[in-house]
């Protein structure tokens, strides 16, 4: 785990150099780390497609529908 974090801290700034702002760099790093975590699951192509579809669906709700809000459990 430590090696992964170290690699992310070393490699991400080089890859993120095309981004302009700190926010863009942080979002790039977040995407990089999430992709690495998903890659570790060793999903099949069909499973990867399902993950991609779920990710896309969660970020762009259908027109006229409000996104679901998370509720806290009490």
C-alpha cells in the first residue's frame, strides 16, 4: 500500500502537468487513484463496461429527474 501511495505521489504530478489549476490536478489524481483501485479488481471487459455505465449514469441523471440524495442512517 505504501508503495502505491508513493508511486501516486511521484507519478501523478508529472502526468497532471497538463492541467492548469490545483483543482484540475487534484481531480486528475482522484481519477488516477480510482482507476488503479478498479484495475486491482481484475474485472472482465463486460464487468468493466457495467462499471463505466454505472459511473456515467450517476454523474448525469436522466432529464427531468433529480439525482438521488444520500440519507444518513441514524
